[in-house]
């Protein structure tokens, strides 16, 4: 018998040919995935635009988030600690390198931080023609340079940080329009005070101002509002927190400091509170000549236990003064919120502020376009 012949092996292709075949297959697979709307595994998401340090700001680590909604962390000698800045860019920013955009500086309330994605309200992220910048205002920074810089909280020059550092930093790193008619400042609660305060201190910077549920009146007429400010300094509300159960107390605003730390004595005795009166936004409305003004408030359902009840009082006082000056403005008091979106109960709450912005952002974009 003839011995069985060994099975013939197929010829071995050279390594280079095999690698070329593998690369061709991977490329074909990637093309198919793209046609199906599935990104290739190695594709990288667009990154936030690069930002250079400057104007006293030093970045800590890399930006986090997407190309159009990202957070920077910075340090500055003006305010102790590290601070976040959230930046929202319109969808066409990267694709339109010759285009420049107006800017809204949006100031958050007490106990908040721009690292919280909830501050990127839907109406802000949906904006088509403007940049929004949300800088850290501290848990109770109150958007001013504190009178007392020698407290346990350390340096607290919030106004200098925002207006002399953040604003030029943004203009240097992003394609912004830099005229006052292309720059707005707005905020909610503590940030509502901050927006009025900044627009009044630097009218050459801002052509539009927005206050939502703001601490609009610091005068002796609104001692409840003063008391709320003092409570954030002295942590008076921590007695209401009870056992910690491992969670931070929402009424703990950081190192306890004196009630006099920001504006001096808050007590209206022998004019000791003159700095509070000097900072009162209602008494300073004359500085807002030729400025677009928008005011939003609810009524807290008539309950004095809801901060919105007191915010409405400051909004009404603001409105009365605007009327006396003959200024034009946009004013909305949505009461108990029944007709103000689906998530507003008339209280000092994010559901109402989200609807405020639904109403306000298109108005602001139209004002920017007209300018």
C-alpha cells in the first residue's frame, strides 16, 4: 500500500500581508459603524477648548465635561481655596471659528457650586447664540469684597475675582463680544443681589441685568433679608440640622465668621449699618441708566417660612423704585407658580428658576442680536 500523504497546509501569508488585511477589515467595520450612527471605539469626543492661565487665575488640572458644557478649576490670591467655573458654549462654537458671541455671567445662590450640573439649566444649555459663564460665588461669598479679610474664611475678594479676573480671562480665551451691550449679568437668590451689585458697580461692563428671587433690598426695610445674610456668616441655622447622620448640614456655610465680616455692623443703631445701606440695590438703581433690567419672583404661597415670600417683598420694592425713576424693565411675579411651567410651586426653588430662564433667555438673545 502506498503510504498516506500528509495533508497539504495552505501557504502561510507573510506577516505584513496579514496585518494589512486586518487593518482593512477594521477600517471597513468602522465605516459600517459610522453609517449606522455608532461611533468607532477609538473615536474621541470633542474636548473643551484650551484655556490659558492669566489675570491672576491658575488652572488646577484639566477641564472636565464636554466641548460645550465644561468646568474649570482655578486658584486666585483674591479668594482662598479652589474655585470652579462652568462654561456653556453654543452648539456651533467649534464649527464657526470666525464667529464671536455675547456672554451671560450667571451667578448662583448660597450653598451652591458651579460643579453641580443642575446649574446648567436647560434654557441655558439650549441657547443658540450666546456663551454662559457660571463662576463660583462661594457658599456665602455674597458677590462682594468683604470688609474683613482676616477671618477664618481667609481672603474673600469675590468682586475682584469675578470682574477683574474672570471676565478678562474669558475674553482672552474665548471668542467673545466685549462691548457692554454684548455682556449680561444675572443670578438667583444670593446671585440676584450679586447681579444687581455688579451691574451697579460696573455699569461699563454690563448692558443687561437679571435678578430671579433675588436679595434685592439690604436696607433697614428688609431686616429679614439682612438676617438671612448674617445667618450664612454665623451659621446660625446649623441648630436646625439635628444629627448629621454622616451628611453635611445644608445650613453650614463654612468657617463661622462675624456678622460684621462683609458690610460691617448690620444693626441700625446710630447709623452703624451705613455700609449695608450703601450696598442696597434698590437705593442704587440710578446706576442702571441705559441697562436692560429683568426681575422675576414668586410669592412663596403666602408663607413667611418660604424665603420666596420675602424675596417677593424685595422685588416689589425694586419695581416701585424703577417706576419712580421711569425706567423700562421686564417684571414677572408668577405668584404660586400655577401658570409658570410644570415644576414651579411659587417657592424659592429650582423648578421656578428653570421657568424664569425659559422666559428670559430668548429675550436676552434677542436683545443681544439687536445690539
